C-alpha cells in the first residue's frame, strides 16, 4: 500500500515550491494537499481563533488537486487532521519553502510550524526549505524530500519525529552530502526603514540581516554555506532545564 | 536610578491586563509601553514582513502614555528596540495575558513571543499570564510581576534569561507559593465546528480542549491547579539533541 502524505506549506497553495514537492511525492505516495490560500510567511506558530476558516477546492492545471484554507500553515494541518481528511496521514511534509529556515529563523517559520503540528499529533513530520530567494532550484530539494520519506517508510521512526531540512540552492552535483545540524543562534541586526506615505504619515518597514557570530561547524547556517543538506531534529518543549536550579534558588527568596 | 522597563502584551494596548501591570511597575520603574493596537492572541512568533508597520500615540486616561503598533507582539518589541526607544531597556515585561500560557499553549503564545524577542536581544524578559478567561484578578499577578522584577534588579541575572510566569486566578491568600515548573506536553483534542453562513457557504471554527495525560507534578498545568504561581525558564534553540545520533545513523544510509 502506498504511504499517505499530507502536504502543506507557508508560501501558499499556488507557490512553485509546493508544486515541485507534490510532483515528486506523487511518484510513490498518495497525497492530500491542504495549504494556505495566500502566502503566510513568518507567521510563526500562529493559529486562527478569532475568525472562522474557509476551505476552497484548488486544481493545479489538472496535475493535482488540493484544498486552500483561509488561514495559517498551523491552521491547515489542524483542519486537515481534524475536519477534512478521512484518515490519518503517515507523514506531514511542509514546503518546499522559498528561503532558508535555519538559525533563529526557525522560530518565525510557518513552514516549520506546520510540521510541528503534525508531530504534536503523533505523525512523523518534515519541514523542507531551499536556502535562496532567487532562481530557486526546487528539483534537488524535492528529490531529497522523496528520498528521506521513502527511508522513513522502510525504517519506521518515532511518531513524534520532527525534521527541519534545509537544502542549498545548487545543482545535485555540487551538494557535498547530508549532515545532522544544530539550530544556530545568531540573531538579527534589525533595522526599520522609516518612510512617509503620500498622506504625510510615518510608516516603518522591517529590514536587517543576521549578525555574524562564531558558531560551531555543525550549526545549520555553517553547513549550508559548505553546500551540505542539513537535517535538524526539533522538539517543542521550550523549558530551559539548564536554568531550573538557578531560578529555584532565586524564587526561594521572594 | 530607576530601572527602565519595556512593557508590551498580545491582548492589545487597551487591555485591562497591561494596565494593571503598568500601574504596578510605575511604582518603582520608568517604563515605555509599545503594544499592539488591536488584540493579537495566538499569533505565535509572527512578524510582519509583507506590510509596513504604523505607530500611534496612545494615552490611558492621563494615567500613562504608550505607543500602539499595527503589528504583532514580536513586531512591537523589534520596533521598540530598533526604532522608537532612545535607550536599551533593562527588562522586557509582556502581559498580563488573559488566559494561561502553559503546556503546549506556549508555542502559540504572542505574550511569550514578545518576551522571547527581548531575550534574543540580550534583555532579561518576562511573560506573565493569568490562568483564566473570566473574572480576572489582575492585581495578584501584577504584584508578583513587580516583586520578581525588583528581585532581578537587586540580584542581576543572565541577560538572555526568559521567564514564563503563570498566575492562578485566586486571591493572594489562596496562592500556595511559587514553583519552578516545566512546560507540559498535553496536546489538544481539536474539533472544528462546521457551520453554514447566510450565503450558504461552509465555514469552520476551531475549538477543543487539552487532552488529559499523566504528567509529572512539576509540570506547569499541574502546579497551577494546586494554586501555585509557576515560573518556567524558556529557551529558543529547538534542536532535539536527544535525537541527533539516531538521525545521523539514518542519513548515513541515504
């Protein structure tokens, strides 16, 4: 029996990245596509509580069909698993995102949040991103997504597994290999571009780039620079166990 | 010199929770308030990339002044630290949220995401939430926020410290104490309420409640039920270090 995969993303159901992913997965899997109607980048782990969600049928030029949801990536996975799919998928695959989800970006990532929803529900889940905003070569990333899903079918993995994969935007020949990476911690040097609108009112655009800091070689951003595909297992218990004792001593004096 | 505190929230600048917090902090601190213009609950760690941000002056009946931002809680902290404040605050305090930010809720929390932004920028940061949606007693939580901030001034703490505090909605006499808690992992039993709008179209409301699972006594939700205030140190490196070896063996075969 073919594996059954829920496919979603945060760039929206019309994005070329999800199309490349779907075409690859269709070679060996049965799929359901439930993805945002419009782009929902950098929405973090947002869910829609104050508005109702709407679901529309979507047809990609007769190649595949899906459902477009008026919400966030996390909404898509929630509504798929709890309202619109007839059975539980074997995997959730989210992507292929246009732009890396490495380092501190991970916490802002809609692509990752969709995969996190899958893992919370006990389904092995993968987020996959291409580390470029221009001239994307989605085929390499799509092929790797297919390869890793097939591996996870042949050698089943713990149901709460959540993998964050980033693929350099180079040709297959230039890929130097696959490495398990840790999330980097470089923050952003943020700037706000202050402008005046035609009515004379001030507005701001968020801009900026990552601060360069020394980080270990096995950090995602460093491996990507060396043309490795990175695979980072993630978890979603944010407790900082290393600080428990220090905080305990402190609150004892309150 | 008085400590300088950036105050924000996710319920919006007009919410009673931020007002109670501000009135308490003003007793000993200088503050700047930069908070969302409208409610931004469950936005996760969303940031606004595709729209400009606007900033408006806000005056709370002559009691305090602040800036209302047309974005998310994370946007508020970013724009405060990088565009609108004249100097770096000593603390970021986010809240008081109406509703708990315990267990899996932490990953959807705008309140926590604002504090996370502070910690990423190297400022000790606190998220504080009241575990109720009805008949909130903000005073107890506000008083505790004041107490812990004063403690952190007198005994300085690591700059990246991020504390997630939840306060039970009971009188001060009923509070049994303060405990360091770990984030619980119970997921939600989600349901979507399917309805038909006046034009005959289907829409869905997300609903549901936390699954009851057996968890250790030191989990936030369990301590809250026993009327303890919980303090959970958080971190934002999501790497699951426990799985690195297993994934390494797996990808070696790809």
